[in-house]
C-alpha cells in the first residue's frame, strides 16, 4: 500500500534524514520518499505489518508535525471551484404560511429550572399562550416539548413567554465550514438560505474565514439539513473537523488558491506584455519602433488573448455561469461582462468586416483587465491568510503529548488521552499539556502565550497551571482539571473564532451595499451606455476628441469601465478583515473581545465602573494595624483575635490569622466559635468571652465603644476595615485589615480619565472606607454600600443618566452588573461565569488591560471606518469618472477599463493591507 | 408542492425578464433607426445597432433577472 502524508516542520536535510530514518525503522515499511520542498513523505508499506497511524506517530516522535494523507483530503478543490455563487429567493426553501388549525411540535432547551415547580411554571406559562395545544416540561433533560398552532403563535412568542418568567431558552449553536464563497454577495446568500430554513434562529457568515455560525433549534432542523441547504445553492459545507485537520486543510486550500492565482497571474502578465506592445505600436509607431511587426498581427493577438481568456480568465466566466444558473449576481459577473464584451467585439472585428470605426481591437483591454484582477486576487489570497494568523498561532500552541503518571511510572500519551484527575508530569522546557493544579514541585512558568505577560510566573503547590504554557525552570506534577475542549486555551480559541465570525453593527451598511450594488452597477452601466450612445457621443464630439468613430464602441468602453470599477469586494472585506486582525491582536495580548458589536460599543463608552474588591484591589485583605486600647499588649490582642478567627472562612478572619502567623504570634486556642452574619464573631478564648467585629456587634452586646471610636474613624478614613476586639464586656483593642490596591490601579485610572472617560468605583464598603480608597487613586465618584445584588441597579441608574457604561469586575458576583452594563469587562479568564457574562475578558488581572482593550477597540473601529471609506471612496469617486462625467470638460476618457481593473484590485489590497497594519500598532 | 410553486415562479420571472429586456432592446433599436432616419448621414452603422442591441439585451437581462423574481414572489404571496 502506498500513501503520501504531509510532514510539517522540516527545514533542512538533517530534518529530511530524521523523518526518513524514523519511518524506515518501522517494520513493514518498504520504501520512503521524503520531499522537503513539498513537506511530504511518500511511504510504501505492508498494511498487515503496520498502519498509517504508526507511521504518523513515528514522524511525531521524531519531532515533526503530520498532516492528513493525500487521499483523505476532505474537500475536493474541484468541487469548490465549481461551487455556485448564490440563489434567488424563489428557489429557496420557504417557510410556508401555516393553515389555522395546523399543529406542529417543537422542543426548547430551557435553562434555569432547578425544581419541579420551575418545570410547572414553564408549563403553565406555555399553556396560557393562545395557540399552544400542549406543553410538557422534562426537568432532568431541561426540555420543554410543545405542540402549537403556528398560525396563532410563533416560536419567538413562546420563547418570550418562557423568558418572561425568568428562565432562558438555550439555542443550539454550530459553526460550519463553507467552501466556494468568493465575495460578500456569496456570504449574504449563504446567510439568506440558512435563515430561511425552519428552525434556524440566526446565521452569520464570514467570507474571510469561510465559516457560517448558526444558532438553531435542533428539534426542527439538523446540521445535515443545513449543510444540504447550503449545498443546494452551489456551495460546499461541512462540519469543522478536528482543529489540526481544519488547520491543515485550510493551509492546503489557501496554498492552492495562492498557487492557482500566481500561475494565472504569470500567464496573463507574460501574455499581456506582447499584446500591449502590439496594440500600442499602431498608435505610437515611432515610439515603439523596436516592437516586431508580427506582434501587431490581429490573428496573433486573438490567439494570445484567447489563451488569457481560457486559462486565467476562465474562473470569472465559470463563476458567472454558476451564478446565473441560479439567477444570482456576483463580482464575477461584472468582470465577465466587461472582459467578455471587449473580447467579443475584438473577435468580431478580427474575423468580420464591421466597417468604419471597428478597425481598433480591444484584446489589450480584455487581457489587462484579467491581469489586474488576477493580481488583485493573488495579493488578496496572500493577505487574507495573514488576517487569521492569530487563531492559527493559538492552535499551534497546543501540546501534542503529555506525560502522565500511571502506577508510579511515567507514560507518554497523546494529549487527547489525558483525563480529568490524571497526574501529569512536566519537565523544564516542556509545555504544560492541559490545565491543572500543582500537587508537587515548583517552577517558573511562561504564560505569555495566554496572558501576554512576558515575566514567567512562579508556580508552587496548589497553584493553577494553564495548558499550553511553557514550564521554564523546575519539574512539577499537577492534577489535570480541564482537558480537551474545556482547557483555557480551547475556550479562548473558541471565543476568538466566534468573535472573528461575528459582525459589527457598522457592517450592516456594507451588507446592504454589497447586496444591491451589483444590480445598481448594471443599471448605471446601462444608463451610461444609453447616454453616450444616443446623446454624449455626438454632443461632445467624441470622434474628433477621442478618435473613435463608432458610437457603440465608445459607449461600450464607458459601460465596461463602469462595470469593472464598481466591484464591491473591498466593501465586503472592510469590516471582517479589521475585526479578524483586531480580535486576533487582542487574543495575543490576553484581551478576548467577543465580537464586532463589543468592539463598536466599547468605542462609545463614556463611563467605566470598577468593582473595588479584586479589581482595583488585590482582593486579599491584609492585616495592617493592631491597636491596644487597654492594658493588653498588641501581640496578645492579635493572638486572641487570630484564635477567635481561626475557624472562620471569612476573608477578613483569614487575613487576621495570616497576619498573626507572619508576625510569629502564638495564636490562642478558641472554643465555641460562633459567626454572627454581617457583624463579626463570638468565641471563647481561655475562658474569656471574646467578641470581634463591628460597632453594631458591640452595641448589641451593650459594650461601650467610645474609647475606640476616634481610632476607628482614623483607620476607616485610610480605607481600612477596623474591627473592635472585646474581652468580656470591655473593649481591649482594634484590629484593622485592608485590601491593598493593585500596583497598576492608579496608573490605569489616571490614563482612563485622560481619555475623557469618567471612572466610578462601586463597592459594598461604607462611604468612609470607599472614599479613602477612591481618593488615593483619583476616583471622584463612588457608589458605596452597594450590596452585590444591587450593583446591576446602580449600573442601570448610570445608564438612565444617558451614559454608556462599561463595568469592570471579576465576573463571579458581578455577573448581573456585567450583563446590565453596555460593555462588561471581566478580569481573569478562569471562571465560566466570567467568560459568559462579559463581552470583554481580560485574561490577566492587570487593570492596564482595560486601557488596552479600549485602545484596541478604538484602533479596530478606526480601521473599519478607514476601510469602509477606502472601499466606498474607490467606488463613489470611480463610478462617476468611469461613466464619463468629466468627458465634456477634458474631452478624453480618464479611466480606461484596464485602469479601472487596477483601481479595483487596489481597493481590495488596500483594505486588507490597512487592516494588517494594525498588527504593528502598540495597544499597551 | 414547493418545487412546483418555485418552478412556476421561475417561469414567470424568466418570461417577465425576457419581455422587459426585449422591450428595452426594441426601444434601443427603434431609437437608433429613428436617429439615423432623421439625418442625411446616418450616425449609427448596422454593426453599431446590432452589437448595441445584443449588449443592451445582455445587461437588461442581468438587471431584470435580478428584479423580477422578487416582484413576482411578492405578487404571488
């Protein structure tokens, strides 16, 4: 049996030899042919003795990556090349108008139901709806099965009913790989056909990533149905395979596209030169004396132009044919009409006697048109690959193997085989394969690939490690906590992919334009043709000014130029290219932005609300002061307080115990520990009743605190939390703890204020403490004594003032506020809640990343606007000039069809390049 | 049922597109002939008129084939 596998990572003949040796060493392999340039290995082997997997493993063990074997390439390029472009409305499967009395079934997945009464509530509300025949809720499955009359109630109305009582309808989501899309019109058509499918709730198609993100109800439509619907309009669709296979396939597709367009460009450019010289010699014989006469031969010109039309130009005609077969229009049509018209009229003039005015041939126009457009497509294909580099970098970070401990022995396994709970061993210099918690050893870990933080982080027992980070200095063992799709990296990749597939609201303009543009352009071309044929040709004395004797030829040239210059591909690329680069750049810096909408809204933010604890502060209170107010030594007060708090799980109590340990104080033994919610604790230490807590706790126990009041106020004014310690019925001292500010909080707040954004702090602390902290970092507006559940209401109040509010929190108890705000920014990507409730997730706990996120959104939005300006600018300036608007004044055609093609190619290239320039900008 | 309906709509759209394109072509040809007949030296050669009608037909078919299906669908529904 013979097969060819892709081998990546070989750079020299040494690599070549290693791969050859590794495969040859396998029993059953009869011959190996490694091709360094092609990055492949052709292997002949006996399938009874070995298999492909073993061969691949040998290559991996030798230190290289393997791709798919050739025969298994999932997407045949022929099919993609032949894929059609769009479909007209009448051919789309349509949701038929329901007849009254007709009953249908639907199943919703409902989240938030915790008990039988929840299920009953959902059932009741559904049954109350007019049109619902029956409803049955399955609590364990979290599903509501409903029979309903579509004529009386819609799916959305039923969803609204469920959500109106506090539950949430969960939609199924999938991402499909779509092949054969070449422009924004294609994306719109795939989106349209998906949205017309019964059960599809929303669909977002990105032509740059060739992916369709679909939200649907699996009880109404399957993924296979959606694939069939897409294939039905001439595109190819498939479920994404494994990430590595996807990556491999995408690389092959991109390489193939670049190779095809490069070959097309070489052919058309080589032929364009003699055609141009031959055609121009007629006009400038003196200047082009060196051009041999045979190049002016019209039959030779016909032959050369035909080669260009048949080979590099075929893609436009094939694309047009496929589109027209379904009654749709795309950019191929514009190019095919333009080049086709120039070619046909030249062929007719070559072989037929068309009379005066038809001596001139336009082969050069047709060939130059194709050459420029192919050049544009070639450069675009190269640039498009670079826009999605960030996601590929992330995928490339994943470790391939892991070393797990099985029965006291190390065993190397593929990373996919690691399970939660496995003990993983990593040596210095190795990648941490999955997420976990260190159980033995310590090391410095380079987390820069995930967090963007360049300084390695020290890891010791009980610290969390993130999969795909690099273990730098020491060996350690850790217990796997997240594997496969649950690792932080996998979630980041998914989030970034989804973000890159999303659309910014600003793209609506581009979509509307791209959707109707081609039709409008043809109307304009037709109008321009009529005008110059019937009016302009004679009125502006074209035969004298331009030397063209035929009104048809002149009007045709104008018309072709209008068609060619109007291609809207730059409009379609403007937003997705910038979003892809922007979100990718964010991911590289530890800033995960969930999509275009978040980017656009961040730009408008005028108020940022910071949660205090864990966001502005470290979130871990530290013991700051111990003050004696009686004849008891400070260390004794601390020993008693720490003893009383020893059993406490409250962060303040833990801070006191930690403080006592750090000061080497002998902690007293406490008994009868009792926690009094919101007030403090009560315990018995060495037969004395000890109280430690707030003023309220003392008042409740009739203890006079007048001696402590002044000192307490001073401590609170410094932003500290002071607790009164009482023994028996007298105050013996004060213990103060404070949550210290993060090092970068002040700098970040200052810079955000400099950007003209008001900074607000929200906290559950009392006003005095809150004001003290806010003052120390320059925050003027403070929302103090706000309970966690009231934070969302406070955000709403700010929004009612007309502000666009961003909320920065740790994402756990701030989740409602993060959701309520216009932009939720969650610090730290460790929790699902953080990932779910915020639109921007900062992986590091560094407030300066808030600033970087704002800068990134401003940068991306400015790129989108620049791109749209360029894209629309080319067309809005180009079309009137191409239509001959200035001819009456300058008496010559300012833009020839070939020049129009060059402009059109430039528009796509400039938009993509402009987006890529973002990579060079610093956001930190 | 849906297929039948779609095929019927497609047929109507094709007929409408052909009809409107032919109408435009006729207008173009008649105008050309009219301009020529109103002058002593004709402005348009036969090739101009024939090539022009073909070009106008192609462009107008593209335009009308994009417009008519939507109109017919709305009318039918």
